[in-house]
């Protein structure tokens, strides 16, 4: 699949949906990529009193209104998790389902979530550590790999890796009832957890500890860390991120041409009105970018 869009928006929270609506007002072909339920954290808020025009509304009521309005205006929704964006004259987007999409511009509106890194994770990123089984699985054909399953879709990624890898060492760190039938998938009990990624120039193993604090190292060539929250600079190489926030100018432009960012992912204050406003600005900037390319 390689569906083409003028503007692709990664994230279906307030900033992303605001951007989608503004882009549709300007008659652009828009896709919103959303994998986790349209701002789940905001939906848990019982009362939001500082959003103009919707006094004493709950987060769920506000988000339901945003989603329906964006749909009614013609925004398309792609319920898949984005794993990578490849910069270029046309931006290519890959998802965990193995699908590819292209866009002339991208707005990142992923929100923010704390990501605690494993020791060795950052040091070996691109040298054995990956966040996308679909993207990098074939690199480890007939080799042993480890998977840290911190997301609901992790079992499906494990099944894919088992088709190409010699052995998949799976650490289920997210509640799941999935049952595996392939003999080359080794599922570790919850008492045994990964503590560190080790190696030399490349990943060579994972340190595993149990409740007694005794540890051992299993030998693997690659480690796949599958989280719901993804590091903001992990899916778009070269994106400028400081202290966990994407750096933008006042027009919500990032350092990568054709890529914009809005909402909580650009830093504090993490407030609904600010996110909506930044989404509007990002969409207008993307529209302007498209007009300059013609």
C-alpha cells in the first residue's frame, strides 16, 4: 500500500485534530495516524474548565466532538502506529502493520509520554537496537533476537520475527493473553526481566535478572523494544529534540523541510488550548509549504 496524502498528521489528540480540520478547510487531502484511542489521557479528565466554548465539559466529551468534526470535514483516519518517517522530496511513512504511505508534508502531534531507557539502549540504537520489527526484522534472518514487549501489539511483531529469525527471546512486559505456537519463540516468565543491553561495537546480549537479583546474559544479535510511547527522534532521523521536546519556530516548523510539530510534543505548558492553537498554526504552515512547492 502506498496511499498518497498532501498532509499526514501523526497523532489524533487535540493538536492533531485541530491541524486536520484547518487543513481540510484549506481543501487538502489529509490523513490522521492514530493508534491509541485519540488522547486517552485527556479522555480520563472528568472536568476541563479552560477550553473556550465548552464549559464544564469532560475530556471524553471534548475529544468525541473533535473526532466527529474532523471526520465530518473529510479527514481520513489511519488506525495504525507510525514506526518511521523517511525524509525526502516526498515523505514516506511506514507503520507497524507493514504498510507504507507517502505525504508531501507531515505534522507531528504525538503528545508526550515519559520514556525510561534501558541501560545500553541509546548507545546501541542503530547498532542492534530497533523499535520496529517490520522495518528491521529481515536484518536478523536466521539469528537470535530479543523483544521487550511494552505495547499491546508486541505479540504480533514477535510472530513476524519468528518467521525470519532463528530464535525470538520474548519478554512480555505488557498484559496479554496471546498464545504462541511457534517453537522458536521463547517466552520468559514475568519474574525474569531485561535489565541491560550489552555488546561491543554491536549488540551481543541482554542481561536478565529475576526477583532474587541474580542475573545472566543471553546472547542475541538484535533487540527490539516495542513501546506504545516512542522517542520523538526515533522514527525521524535528524529531527532536533531537546530535553524530550521537538524544537520548532513560531510557525511550528522543525529543522526538517516539510515537517512541522504541534502540541505537547513541542514542550510545556501541556494545555488543551495551546495544543489546539499550535495545531492550527502547523496546518497553515504546511499549507503554505505546499503552495511554495508548486
